[in-house]
C-alpha cells in the first residue's frame, strides 16, 4: 500500500502533507473571552488551497486588545460562537533547537527523551512483511476508486468504498498486518472528514495501539495515528467524561443496528472502556470484561484485537490496584480471576491484597476474614499447605481472627 505520508491529502487529517510537514503536533486551543479578557486568534495569512488552513497568531487579550503573543498556528475552524471558537490546528515550531518554546531545562529534558526514542527506534525489530503480496485481488478497481474519491476530496463517496475494501482485507489478512493498519487509519480519517468523530476515535484507539506494538512509538505512521486521535477529540470538543457518553451512545446504536458482536461494536466498547477508566474504574472493568468475553468468542483468543482488549483490561486493573479503593480493587480481583482463572497465583495474590486493604477498615474486617478464608482454601488446594503464599494468607487470617 502507498505510504500514508504521501500526496496532497496525505497529511495528518484534515491538513495536507505540506502543511503537516511545516508544523508540529500541538493543537490550537479553543478561544474564549469574558468581557474582552481571554485568548483570541488573530490574522488570516497564507491560506492553503489544498486543505483550506490559514495561519493565525494566538494572543492573550484585555478589552479585546492583543497584549501577549502565545504562538503561531496553522488552523482550520470547526465552529464559531459569540464567546469563542473551536479549531483543529498545528503549531509552527519556535525554533529548530527548541520547537515547543519551553524553558531551557524542560527543552533539554524533552530533547533528551526524543533522542532516546530515536536511538531506541534504531534497534526496534523490523515489522513482519505485509501479506498483501499473496492477495493481489485486494488491490483492484474498488480500492483505486476509493483512492480517487479521497484524492479529489469526496470523502462521503470514498468512505463506503474504503469500508468495503477494509472488510475484504480483514477477511484474509491479520488485523495487525501493516497494510490493514494503514487502511484502518484511512477509514478513520474518512470518518473525521464526514463528521463522525466518535467512530473515528474508536477505530484510531485500536489502530494506534497496534501501530505502537508493530512499528514502534516513533514510527511516522504511529505518530500520525496519535495526531489523528487528537483531532478526533478536538472535533468532539469534549472532556473525558462526556467523551465516554458519546462513545456509549454510539455503542448503544451499534448494538441496536448491528448487534453486540459486530467488529465496530467491539472496538467501540473497547474505546469506551478506555475512556471510562479515567472517571469510573469499576464500570470500565465491567465493560472491558464483557468486551473480552465477546471478542474471544467472535474473533478468537489469539486475534490481535482481542489481545488489545485484554491488554486494556490489564492496564485498568493495575490502575485500580494502584488507586487502592476497596470497591475498585475488588473489581480488579474479579477481572484477574476472569483472565487468569479462579485458582491462579495472580488471582490469589490479588485476593490477599484486597483482604489486606479491607482489614485496614474496622467496619470491613469481617469481609476481610471471609475473603481470607476463601483465599486460604484455594491456596491449600492449588499451591499446597506449605506454599509461601498459603503461609502468608494463613498468618494474615490468624492475625485478624
């Protein structure tokens, strides 16, 4: 497949390639003023005939008088109102040595991190070659038709054809094949182009995770997918809690029209679980467990998309255990039991940790004792009466009894 970084419409959507190349991924903030005090983007310079972006400068204003310059952006306006506007944008670098315009200490730290990433990228294993060469039928007239629609700026016509071609790819190629991933990214950009940012965000969340694993975090395609995710969120214009509401509404609609086992529903459910993890960890664990069950049944336990749901579930239960809230830790223990099995050492260790947390509260010591008794019984049955974890659980139970 042609690289996703070439061509007039091949920049980070909705920007063209040249405008993407001259700027850095740093979105233009929403502008808002109260009684003339706030941030405003002034100017209208160097309009791009390819993507329609223009160059503006951001100022902090007092009584609508621009006083402090805060950056120079290439922006595309999403909406306007009396109090402010929303944009997607990319910032012009401050300088070659310090593109983000940070203080010297921070800039040096950022440069050190980026240099480390670039060095690590040299040792990153080469991705497995695409299996596209074994399926020449996939690069037929329908694919070229979609590309033509996209190049001539007809995303509404390109999208259904791209979706059809993607379905044909996924039927014979792995979900994490590099060609499949590039096509998924194009479908997500088409979603953005036709004003469907929720679907774009769900698909990009999945695609970006696969790209990080297959190509590495510094690969241009991976960074491009990350920038597309930022633009999807900017189109939504929502904080994480409202973003979860939008994903939930989309998931309900997909379940109603396509069923809960459809690939779109599965990836939207995974994206919903990720969004919920910032505000409702217990609910996120429930959504991800249900999604993992369906994904294993429909796609198979070894499918890359199933693996992504499993990884997201693991990250969420680790976050719950780090937060240390009893109800969340209990939900994390149930999730561990779902993945590892009821008698696995990982599950038993999680139950012991939950009991220890419950025991720290006088009101919940009874729950802790009952949980430890259950855990001890499982430990003796699976690890033996003299196992280290069995001994720790027995000692903890004796201290509370």
